[in-house]
C-alpha cells in the first residue's frame, strides 16, 4: 500500500504476452491510477533482485 492509501499490484506476464495491450486494459479499469508500464519511454531498466542487479534493454524504445 502506498503512503496515499493506494494498493500496489505486482504482475508477472508470460514472455510472449502483449504487455502494452495489457497495460492499456488495466489503465481503463475503474480506480486504477497508473500502471507503471514505461513502454517506449525508456531504453534500459535496472532492477535489484535477490540474485543481484538485472539490466534489461528495451528493444521497443522509440527515439524522437
């Protein structure tokens, strides 16, 4: 739960899932504030895991 009282839902998708479409559907649900899906905005995501740091490149990044 956030400091504003909102709930946080952590979802894992199958590797071949259309995450962009899923994020769009989730955003349209009543009460959803944001998904946190970065889509084409970032080129790299760096995440801390129990086994160390994981760096993921975004092949869908659109550079304007």
